[in-house]
């Protein structure tokens, strides 16, 4: 049992300390300058209809007079895969 525990700890330590350059995202090409220029021009286009959206939201707010009385729905706790992975690893280490 002790051998399995130490092997598990060694493997997890090795995997968690691998450099980021070993990840597949490191091989992806970076964005060039023209792509950055396109994104700034896209931002200019999206800010123009903001005034009409604000007017639309103001009109909808005037129609719904009971907004200050709104109470949210039920409480939901979301457990992501990272939290679940850590919980399983802790259970494995404690049970071995």
C-alpha cells in the first residue's frame, strides 16, 4: 500500500510540474498584427449600436415595474471537473 501511495504522489507531482511548453497550446501560432487591427475595427462597429440598445433596455425597464421586487430562483452549486478531480485524488490518497 505504501508503494502505491508514493508512486501516485510521484506521478501526480511529475504531471503537475511539467512545463507549459509541453502543452498542445504552446504549438499554436500566435495572432499577427493584422488580426489585432481587425479586432479594433470590430470594436468600433460594435460600439455604434450601443445607444439604441440602451434605449431599448430603458423602454423594457419602464414596462416591467416590479423589478425591485424580484427574488432569484433556487441556489445551485456547480461542481466543475477540476474540483471533482481534486476530491477524487484526495479520496484515493486517503483510502490507500
